[in-house]
């Protein structure tokens, strides 16, 4: 970089006598950002509720606020989509920070619905036996107090409950809403942190098995922060490469179609090493969030340790948000780099599919099992991402929608199977469940079959869509690997079914708690979506394919 | 002085931070190393912003500090609660869940 | 549009399944009757289909077509040709007997919660299987077929793993583990096959851009759709693998003996007489029509495998100690014949194969169900545990013998016609193959008669001395089947007339004609 | 009139259905129902016969087409009947002898509670056998062919509680299946060669010539040999003869009807029926004669050593059928004589078996001739009828066997050339041996002093004459065995009767008929004489002496059975057992192995998840490094 250019910076600044007020005020399309804004607002209200509403009624207030807010946000999304913002009127809002287009609206809708179901499972208070006459949910009475300490006993006795989880959830959701629609790297990073931090906390506040819960939180937090540091560094490098963090600009620079190159930038701009490393690091950060091998190792531990409602929500919503962001990054920013990132993504997809499926075989804890299965599914979705075609986008969107509902439903069922120590997550305890309570077992079997991708379930439709897109995108090998790994995966889903239906029930086996309408709704919706998307997916496929176009 | 050197320094810091994460046991120290990595990122932003002659990088640096601060809050909360229940902040002790 | 007969034929058992499953725990007898009535109703519908079907008419009749998942190029297309309608009829025909034979197989005997309703489940699952099998015989859309081809595994899986023989020589615990092993083996084998087929299905879509069988076949015929040789072969292999697992063809057969051995006799019949037929049927309908060239390319290997199945299956049947496993291996041998007939690419071979599917269904049903009655009486599947039964239960022994004679395809019984047609069909194109296959009939006699001799003749074993003869219900199951065997053996025309045109079509699809007799050829 | 043909088959078939499905309520009258149906079809046969005699020799072929059975592509098989002189001969023999034996069984099976089923089986047999000889195409013939196999299976194993009986039945069916394999291959060959396997177009009927001759030598020989294989199975010819001896486990009437008079001669029918094919395949004919010659001696030798009266007779049956096959192998020279011998043999062999049965009936089912002796005093009728049958079979001048066998020997010489001499001398030798073993049977059974003792539980047998229902058939058959031959031969009646179907030609015999006859006589006397010296003069030991090597070999059917046992049975068992092992370890093992290895891999990969957050970080860091490196490399290369 030449000294003259640097000098010119100051000189222009000096000669610019007129005040800085020339900077015209930012223009924010509040209407189009309403979904996010509503949720954030609700989250803030939630905080105020914590501050001012008396303890007894906080729970109800929080649940009310959360549900209403999410519903409203969803309504807003629908309204926007109906208003054509998903298709014709799709554009960049908020000074280029946020893209309002098909994918964002579709994913925001999915996240919001998942969020509502999440709130339901969070709010479930009938599963655990009452403590001192107070209904309790699956969160610690007082997260700060040491497990088993007097202070905790006191808290339980006083009937405290951690109602903060609801605002935290809302904050997380708001971050997730922004994440897939972020249109510059800074927004991306902020959104990432906004939805990650609350999740870290939520992981730590389990009522039972607190040590595991806290350990999960620590692991999640450290690794998450580690990953986001990489992401940030990647962002920095990309900024260095393109001189801007806005997707459009970077894309232009990548394509070499950038207009009026500032001579000052000529030095670093177009330095592909920066570009490639930066891209790799950002992608890595996103792959961490979706739990792709080799960035997956947090998944099993966190899924197992976190309170099951949190796990369910996290497993569903995080994947949706992260894949949305990944899609936008690869399709909007880096399409010019296809030939660089596709081979890498191929490799990642393959090891993810196989790794997840293979390791899952020998798992003995249902939550860990589902964790590994979620890893395998991340691999399948990656196969669709790699297709780099409109079909690829829509298939991924569809898959995410289908997958998130199955996941929430499955984890909701996990919360029901309990013994003295809380949830009985060890597989051996599930033996003969089909004999004790056929209905619950059958429902869980439906979810498992959907995970396994058996026809007439949403899992099959999604898998087919993704593989089809991949094959059309010329990734036939991925399809074959995917098929093989789903064969392997089938084995452990089947194993659970065998356990539930064909093994004799253990005398000291767990009991199935009768849930409140809340969890019941969550599960019912899960089953319904699973079957509907399996038998008559056309409507949603249309939705997805309409939503399959990014704005740039 | 050529601002590119700042990039080298940043990369160095980032690597040191990363290495620290990998080798240190105490959760606090690990966390500090992560902060170090974030700082390296900030330095990079600023350096580039200097080189490109636009202010985006510097603004981003401010955002990053805020985020880092938030992270500290959350992080410390978690680590402290872990320490209180285990009387140890060693990340290696926190390995109940494995396999 | 007219009344959707085909849909109705498949939908009735489907709805019946739901209804049966919904019957409250207390009224399990009602569930049985409901299931029986539904299956009879389906039989009526199938009969109507058979009547409405005009052998001289279009290739696919009673067709229905509705858009289903345009995004996947999938439409809900039904239609039957002679082969399909025959097999639909077979399925519908066997079901009432299966249900009747399994009348008491699912009476609850283990402690479960009051919501545990094995009986309802058992019959609901059977009906579900019927529905899925029927629709996959009717589907003319590859994807639609695939969906049910795969989906039918699940109810079958629960039928195999969930319900075993009432008494078991090794006690309940062992029985349970063996059952679930068999069920899992069944599922995984077929699932892997199906998934590999899925890859091929997707590939087909990428190549052809449609799943409609007729469209693709036409497109290939008029050259508007060109498939690279290698592509066609890969796709063919993908499809064929799945069907070969289902059929099952050596060396993919090992799941069948486990499944049939552990499942109750009616379920075993369901597997071998109905579900497995989907595999051979699909070879005839999909492999040959979609990939004629590849089929011809693969023929030599497939013929060899079929021969191995015939001889190997028969020899292993001879070596079995377990009645049901013996029947299973016999079936493997018979499936060898069917596949041999299909890939002989002669009208005799393919008509024979189709006829064979029908006849084998009936004859195995007869043999297996009687075997089931026998086993339910003594509570053991081991041949060695029986002896001299004909002395105490002559009718049972007699029906068992007739079933056996049908299995060894005695002239005058239905299987003979089909088996001879298959042999001739194979012989006229590949004499050596025909001759080797003929050894199968000797081995068939061997394992059948050995089985009969060991179980039914000789001095009466103490354990069977008190064995009651066939009850009315059981006789009601067996007698019609035997009558049918004899009728179709003496007068197979009704079936052949329906099948022949379809086979002629298939033959023209693969551009094959029957070889001419040497003498006329010389002239 | 021709529409009666179907009834021939239908009547006994109906009988079988009625008896087998009738249930216990028919137990009392079962035997009479069965006999009635058999007689019915005999009457029908007689009517048809009369009708046929009314017609000229050329239009004596009746046909009846019922319906098209199998029709796929060019493959057409109809259910239709063809009744010509050849089939007529068989029909009369089958229904006639059949009815008699039904009658005989009424007495013989009196005390068996499963009588009804027995008669059902007998009727089933009649139906199948009639179908066999009446079918107008090979596939339908095949139905009858296996039908009689089934009937014979059921009847041999009628006393299923005896393991030996069950085994014998199974053996019979299996060996026959091997023959059937030949028949089905022959049919396939015919279809691929000629496009048809119906008698009319293939073999030709009155008026037009069949296409049988048009094919190449090779194909014709193949077809002929396959037919021969079938014939060997059914007619117990070497190498498929092993089942006949064991088949004697069945009730004696069964042995008489199926394993002497009718079913076992089906092979001869098949060959003669397929004359057109064989005539065009001389090589195959030679093989046929060889098979016939070998079996002729084989059976005779076996017959000499057996002490079980029925087994001895079985050996003789084998040998006599050997004569017929030999004759049939000679072509037009021999066809007629083969059939003629077949008919006469039907009479006297049936008679002999019934006699044997009557003896057993009187002797508590004892079959060991060494425990008989001097029975002529106790059962005179049996003695006389048996004696006449004996004279007939050894070919005593003037009796049936004399004419038929003599003709065959002449024909054998007439074949001319070396094989003519060989076959002729073999036939002569056979005659001698026949005389020997039959005399032996005769003497051991009816002459000498009584040798029977109380059996295990002290029952002293009280030999007595059998009831009339048994003796009448024996008498009738005795008449047949005495006069049939003469009746057929005077004025060559039989020759003229059958010639239109089989054709006939006198070969050029190197030796005159008279010489042959004289030679036969001499050898006859010699054979009988030796037997007399051995058994008539000296007393017969109750316990069989060790005997010469040949004797011991003959007792064990010349070890041919042992060979089968060692090679086929044992070998087969080993094969199946090893295959079961293979299936379990290899075929199944491969799959399970893969599954296991995946599981193992899973177990190992699992270890990576060691719970230490820092190692997770390492994997992330490594992953990141690899991705970065990969992306850069991707660009570099």
C-alpha cells in the first residue's frame, strides 16, 4: 500500500470542512424486520417480567409473553410471505444488513414454530413429582446454587423456578431469526453470538443431573467460543480481501465484477489466499454449529447433558439457523468459489454421514444416540447443500423443516420416560416399553422410522429431495454414500424399536409420565407433521421451491 | 511502518491463543486464550481497515469488544457455577460424559 | 371417471387395518371377525377386478392417474396388466386363509398393560401388508411402487418379531431373541436392498425425468429417451439387487429361513407366498421393461444364480432339522425356478414364471399352514419330534402329503404346469440350463418325502399319540387351497389366458421371440 | 362310442375320490365300491373292444379330445385320448387283471381297518395307469406316468407304521423320479425339435407319416435315450432297478397288480409307443437291447438267491421285463412279441403273486420259503394255480410263456450279426436260469416236508386254503396263463392285431425257429433239473447256508444297492451337511461379518469421544487446519 494513498486519507479528511452530519440517517424497514423485532421485544419484556412480576405468577406471565410473541412473529412472517417478500419483493433491508427473501422467511417460520413447541416443552410442569407441593419443570430451582447445597434445598422449598429460561429462549430465537438472513458478515457474527450465548446458559440449568448439565454448558461454551473466534478471524480475512463485509460486495470481488476499484484497495483486494483461508474459517464456524464431522464432538456431550427440552429445541432450531446461514454464504457470497469449496464439502459430507451413522451404532444412551443421528442427518443435508442448484436450496429447506419437527417430537417423548433418577435415558431401561405403554412407544417408533427415512414419513420425503438434488447436481457418489450410511443408520433405529417392542419389560423399568397438554401438543404436532410431510409433501415442497431463491 | 506487520502479529497472537486453548487446563485460562484470539481478530480488522482506508474494520472491532464482553459474562457465570459445584476449574475434571 | 376399483381394492384393507387396530382391547374376537370380513371384502373387489379385466384389451387396464408429488415427478398411477391382476387376485385370495389360520396365534399370553392389544395389532398388521402388497402390484409409477415396496417391510417386521409360535423348544426367552434377530435380519436385508434401489430410482429420475413406467417405456421405444449402456446397467443392477433380496435369490437368501422359521405359520405364508412375490413380479415388470438391454446383458449371470438357488435351496432343504426352515429352503429353490423362467426370455418361461408365482403361493400356503397346525399341536418345529402322525391324525397327514406333493410339483396339481413351463422355457433357449434345473425336481421329491416319512410315518411317538386331527376351522383353511391346487393343475387355462398377452407384451419390450423348433427351422 | 374313453379313466378316478374323501362311514363297504368301479371300467373296456373288433384294422384308432390343457405360445398340450390296438391291449389287461385283483384284495385285506383307503389307492392307480396308456400326447402320458408312481408310493407304503415300508415307498418314488427326469427332458427335446409332443403329428397315425424321422440323428438318439431312462425307472431296468425288490413291502395284491402285471410294464409301453422315434435311432435301440439283456440276467440271478418268496418273484419280474425291453429294442422285429410277452406275463406273474399272497395268508404272513415246504397238501387250489403259473413262466410247451418267450428269443437271433448271436444266447441263458429259480421256488414252497415252526409268540401257523374271493381270481388268471399264449399265437392273431400300430418285420434269423425252440427246451430241462437236484432231493436247511460268493452277492442284489447307498445316500448326506455348514458360516457369515466389523469400527471410533474438551478442541483445530490446507492445495493444483 502506497504512502500517498494513506496520506490521501487524512488530506481528504482535512479538506472536508463541512461537518460529518452528511452521513444520512440509516433507513430501517421495521415492517419487514418485524418478526425479529417482535421476538427481541418480547425477550426484553421477559426480562422486565423477571424484575417486576411477583414470583408466583412469573411462570404464567413468561409463558404467555413467549407464546404470544412467537405466534405474533410467525404471523408476521406469514404476512410478509403473503406480501410477496419471499419471492417478487425480496430485497435487502436495513442498509444491506439483512436480507428479506424466500429462504429467510421460510427458515424464520420454521424456527418460530420450533420455538413455540420448544416453549411448550420448556413449560411442562407435570412430569417431575411435585417438590414441596410445587409443580416443577425440568430446570433448576436456582441455577446459581450449588447442587445439593442448603441454598438449593431452600430454593426448592421456596418453590423457586428458573423462569429466566423463557427470555433466554426468546433471545436465542431472535438471534436464530437473524442468522440465516444476515447479509453481511458482521451481522452474521453478532447473530451467531446472540443465539449461542443464551443456549450456553440454558444448557447449564438442568434440575436433575446438574453436574452433567454444567459440564455440557462448559464444553459447549468453550468450544463454541473457540469456533466463533475462528469465524471472526475468517471474517477479518475476508474483510481484508474484499475491503467490505457485505455479501454483495464480497461476491462482486470474488466474481471480479467489482466496479470502480479504489486504488487504495488494489494491494490486498483479490488476494486469493486471504479469500480462501477466510472462507474456510467461516465455513468451519458454521459447520461447528451444524455439528459436522470433525467439528461435531461437542454434540453428543451437550445433547446428553443439557435439559432435554433444551436439547430438543437446540437440535432442531440451531441446525435450521446454521444451515440457513451456510446456504446463504455459499450461494450468495461464494458461488464463484464453487470449485474450491465443493471438494472440501464433499469430503466433510461423506465423513459426517458415515461417522455419525457408524458411531451411533454402539451408543447406549438415547440422547447420545439421537445426537449422533443428528450428526448423520447434518451429513445428508450437506449433500443437498453441495448440489448448488435451486433444487438444492429448496430440498435443504424442506429437509430442515421436516427434520426439526421430528427432532422436537422425539426429544419430547424422551422427557416422558422417567424413573426415580429423572429421565431414564439409558437404552436398557427402554426395554419392553411397547408392552407398558404402546402408544408412546408407537409414537417414538414413528419418529425413529422418520429418522431412518422409511417411506410415508417426512424423513423419506426429505432424504429423497436432498439426494435427488445431489444426484442432479452431479454428486452421485454422495447419494450412494448417503444411501449406505442410511442403511447403517437404519440398524440402530431398528435396534431401539426392537428394544421397545420385542424385549420383555424389566420389572424395575421406567414409568411413562402422563404429560400436560403442552408436551402432548408438541408431540402431536411432531407426529402430524411427520406423517403429513411423508404422505402429501407437495404443498410444502412448493413452498420450499418458491422460497428457494436468494436475493443478492 | 508497513501495516502488513500488524497482520503478522495478529496471526501470531491468534495462534498463541489457539495453542493456549489446546494445552491449558484451567477453564479460566482457556477462556482468556479465546479472548486473546478475539483480540487478534480485532487487530486484524483494524490493520485491514487502515490498509483499505475505510472505517468498517474499526467499527467491527468495537462490535467485537461488546460481544467479547457479553461472552465473558456468560462464560464466567458458567465457569464459576462449575467451580462452585466441583471446587475445580480444570476442564479435564469435567469429563463425566464420554464415549 | 369410473369407480376407482384398484384404489378401492388396496384402500379397503388399509382402512380395515386402521379399524381393526382401533378395536378396544376387550373385543379381540370382534377384531378377528372384522379382519376376516375385510379380507373377504377385498377378495370380492379383487374378483370384480379380475372379471372387469379384459385379457384382449389394452396392456394396462382400470388405470387411475392423479398428480401426487409433481416436484418429485411422482404421480399416483395405478393399472394392472395380466400379471398384476393375477397376483392381486392371489394376494386377496390367500388373505382370508392366512387370517383364519392365524385365528389364535395372537391371543395374548404375556402380561402387558391393559392397553397392550396384540390380537388387534396382529390382524391390523396383516391387513396393512395386504394393502401395501396389492398397491405395489397395481402401481405403474416407479416411485409409488418403491414407496410401498419399502413401507411394507415395517408391518412385516412387526409381524415377524412380535408374534412367534405359541410354544418353543428352547423356551420363551430364547424364542424372543431368535425372533427379534430374524425380524432385524429381515428388515436390514430388505432395507439395504431397498436403499440401493433408492439410489437407482433417483438415478432413473435424473436420466428419465419421470417415474411413469409407461412414459419411460414409450420414450425408450420411440428413441426420445436414450440411456447410455453403462447407466442402464447400473440402474438395472440397483433395481435388481433389491428384487433379488426380496425374491430371494442366492446368495442373498439367508434372511428367509430365519424369518420363516421364527414367524408363525400364517406370517411365514405371508412372507413367502405374497410379499416375496413382489420381488419376482417387479423383476418382470420393472427390470425387463425399463432396462431391456441391461436385462439381456445380465441374463447369463442371473440364470446361473437361479440355477444355484434351485439346486442349493433343495439340497439345504434336505439337510434341515426344522420343518419351517425346510419349507423356507424349498421356497428358495422355487424362487430359483421363477427367476429362471423370467430371465429365460421365452413366452413359456415367463408365463410359467407368473403361473409359478400364483401356484407357489397356493401350494406353500397349503403346506406351511398344515405344518403350522402340526407344530401348534406338538409345540416343536423339529422334525425329529414327530413320527407316525398319520396314524393318529390321518386327515392332517393327508393334507400335509398333498401339500408336499404340490411342492414337488406332481402332475395333476397346479405347480406341475408352471414348473414344466419354466423348464421348457429355459430349455428351448439354454438346453444345458434346462437339464440342470430338471435335477431340482428329483431333489424336491427327496426333501418332501423325507419330511413326510420322518414326521407322518413309522411308529407313533409318545408325544404325538394324543394329537387331535384337523379341526373344522383348520379344514376350512386347507380344503379350498387343495381344491384350488387340483383345479389349476387340471385346468390352468383361466390363469394362462390372462397372463399370456401381458407376457407377449413383455417379450416384445425386450425384443425377444421364442426360438423355432429345429425341424421347422431346418425346413 | 369314442366318448366312452374318458369314462374308462373317470370311473376308477371317481371311485378313488369317493373312497378317499368318503370318510369313515364308507369303511364297511369300501372294498365293494372300489371293486365295482374297477369292474365298471373293465365293462366299458370290453364294450370298446367289441366296437373296435367291429371295425377294419386300419380305422381302429379312436380319439377323444376333451379340452386344451396348457397353451402358451407354441407350447400346446391337450387333454385328449387315443385308443388304438396297443392301448386297447393294455386297457384290457389293466382293467381285467385290475378287477380280479380288487376282488382278491377283498379277501386279502379283510382284517385291515384301513381297507377303504387301500381300495381308494387301488382305484387311483387304475385311473392313472389308464390315463398313461390312453393319453394322446407325451405330457398327458407324463401325468399318468407320475400318477402311477404316486399310487405305487402310497400302496408300497400302505403299512406306514412299518419304517421299512415307508422307506421302500420313498425309495421307489425317488428312483422313479430319476426316470421321470428322463421323460420330461425327452418331452422338452421333442418340443424344441419338432414343436410338438402329441402322438398324432409326431409319431404319425393311420394315413399320414409323423415328423419323428425328420430330426437329426443326434437329437433322435438323445430323445430315445431319455425315453429309455424313463422306461428304466418305471420298469425297474438296470441301472434303476433297485426299488423293485423293496417294493415287495407292499401288500401282496399290490405287488401282483402294480409290480408284476401292469405298472412295471409301462416302460415297455413307452418304448413300443415311441417306435417311430426308436426306429430312427438305431444306436439308442442297441442300448435298449443291452439294458434289456443285462436286466434279464441280473433279475434272474437275483431271483435264484432270494429266500423271500416275493423277492424271488420280484427278481423274476425284473428278468421277464428284461425280455420285453430286449424285444422292444429289436425294433419292428420285436415290438409285437414284447407286448405279447407282456400280456402273458401279466397273467402268470399276477397269478404267481396271488398264489404267494395266498400262501402268506395261510402262513401268518411268513415270506421265507425256507419256513414253507409241503404246502401242496394244505392249499390245493393255490398249489394248482401256482403250479400252472410256474409252468407258464418257465415256458413249458403249450403254455403262454412258451409262445411269447420263444418268439422273443427267435427275434433276438433274428436281429442278425454279432449282437444277434449275443442277445439270442443271453435270452436262452435267461430261460435256463428262469427254469432254475422258479423250480426252486416251487419245490421249496409246495414240496418236501413242512419246515415251519411257532413264531416268536408261539403261534403255530395253521396253513389253510384262502377264501373264495381270493381263489377265484387265481383260477381265472391260471386259465389266462395256460391258454392266452396259444390263443394269441394260433394264426398269428396277436401279430395281426397289433401290426397296424407297431409295424412288423421278420428279421433274417441265422438259426431256424425249431432249433431255437429245441435249445430252449433243453436248457429248460437242465435248469429245472439242477434245481430239483439241489432242493428236491436233499432237504432244505431252515437257516440259509452261507452259500457261494455269487449266491451271497445275489442275495444282496449283486451289491448294486450297497453301491447306491454308499455313493448316493452317504455322499448326499455329506454334501447336504457340508452345504448347511457353508450356508451358515460362509454365506451368512459374510453378511454378519460385515455387520460385526462395522460394529467394531464404531466401538473404536467411539473411543475418540473421550470427554476431554481439549481433545475436542484439537479435533476442531485439526479439522480447520485440514480444510484450510485442502482449499489452498485445491487451488494450487
